[in-house]
C-alpha cells in the first residue's frame, strides 16, 4: 500500500511519514514548502530504504495531484497540508479558504477520481469554537461553531468529505474518511531526527522554550483572571507520537463507506502557568514571565473528551505526563536552536 502524506514536510506530517516508514509502508510526501522544510524530508530519506518520494506541489494543482496519485498508485491519503495560524486567518480569511478549503476540494475530487479508498483529514478543536461549560471536556457531539476563518476553513472540509463519502457509498464505491480533531499538538520524536519549526512560532511550548533558550526576552501570559485554579487558560497537549498512533489505528480500522470523527487529546488540561513551570523543570533554565491582557476569543478551558476513540479503537495517549512531552520538545529545540536550516 502506498500512502500520500500531504504537508509531509511540516511538523505533524513529517512525524506521520516517519511512522509509516517505520511500519514498512511506502510513502509519497507532497508539500508546496510554503511553510514546511525540505530538510525534514532529507532527514527522513536517511531511514527510508528508498521507500520515500517527495513531490513539491500544491494540493490545489490539479495536474500535479492527478499525476502523483496515478504514478504512485496511491491507495490512502493522510491530509495535513494547511495554513494553521488563527490570527493570520482573521487577517487573511480568503487566503485560508483558498488554501485550506478550495485546494482541499481539488485534492478530494482527484482522490475520488483516482480510486483512493481511505482519507484521513487533520481537523481541529478550533471547529468547536467556544463550547459552553456543559461540553467541557469536549466530546465529538459538541456543536461545531468555529469563531475564526481557520476553524471554518477546516469545518468546510469535514462537510465536503462527509457528503462525498455518503454519495460514494450510494454508488457502491470504496471510500472511507475520518476527521481527526486535534487539540494542542506538542513534542517531537524522542531521538530528534525531526522536530517542530514554525516561523513565526505561535504554539505555547515552543514559545516558552525559546524564552528558556534566551531567544525571547520573556514569555507573556495573556490573562491571569480566568475562572481556572491559577487564573490562566487551560489546554490539552497531545504528544505528536500519540497523535500519529491514532492516525495509524484509524487508518487500519476504517472501512470503505465509513465516515468518522474523533477528538485527539489526552483528556486533561494544563494551565499556561503549569506549562511554564514544566519548561523550567525540564530545561533547568529560568526566564522572565510578564503579565499581558486577555486575547479575544481565548476560552478559559479547552480539553478533549477522548472516550469515543478509546472505546472504538482502544487508543489513548501514552504521554500523559506533561514533563515527558516537554522533554522531547526540549531535546529537539536545544539541539536545533535555529530549527531547520531553511
Ligand atoms: N500543530 C497543532 O497543534 C495543530 C492543531 C490542530 C490541527 N492541526 C492541523 O494539523 C495539520 C498540520 O499542522 P502542522 O502544525 O504540522 O503545520 P505545519 O505548518 O508545520 O505543516 C503544514 C504543511 O503543509 C504545507 N502546505 C500548506 N499548504 C499547502 C498546500 N496548499 N499544498 C501543499 N502543501 C501545503 C506547508 O508547507 C507545511 O509543510 C494542519 O492541517 C493543521 O491545521 C495542527
């Protein structure tokens, strides 16, 4: 079976490529390198025994996508390629709808045309917007009401896939899909072959690590007056290796004609202050922490109820201790303080 991994040069996609190679699969990574890193692909080629190909292409480029699916006889797709910065999506909404929604439509059309049978889509807890308290921890049944274009650009893709899957099933075609709604993805592969490198970096753990490495003057906490035990926001940090475990489990379980959605989180939240203390413990470094104002659209608590995927597939996160997840991130960042070379 040959897998197509879109966004394979990015943070999570490169970890998926690594896992599929380790499972003995053949992989085609497709990425337009708008954000991703060719160095990640080069590092992965060192462990691939010739089973990894790279295609520099945009998912919206119909001809290149069609040729890739045909030439490599792709059976299954893990679709990670997207722009993923909430703030940027508010400033440039149409760029997000073009890249994340319209280009995904081209990919889905070509996948169906090529006879792809399984499609796993990187969705996000941002599709839930600001859940009311009765939906914390968040189950899949929580109403999906995104509050920013990023979340909406992803929700549209869930809807397209669900409807396309239903229509394909009626025609007796083999097509199944799963939307995996990630919470905050963290850490990197423990041996440090690949890691996380976003520019600008907006994820909390890397930002705190940059402060620990002296690359930032200080870390700012946006709001300390939330109704949480220490007043700072609480989020669910799921380790990238656990996340990819879930992708592989879903891929193997998914039957043609099925349309599924699962939350991927550890089922527990850590506050911003707890994450800061964890980075201090793991790195042994101290750094300045400043008080900032609340940011609009930051709910006090967001964490998953992952009971559904546990009951149906037996998946649950192995990294439930925050320090262990942070240690893998610290390992990568301390060895690659400037990230990838380009
Ligand atoms: N990191 C998180 O915490 C998180 C949380 C929820 C959901 N997600 C989703 O997971 C996926 C991967 O996130 P990530 O953190 O690895 O992001 P990333 O930016 O590191 O990787 C995305 C990759 O997609 C590529 N890409 C973007 N648009 C493309 C296009 N049109 N054609 C081809 N390649 C394109 C980029 O070059 C990049 O390599 C995204 O879909 C994101 O929305 C991430």
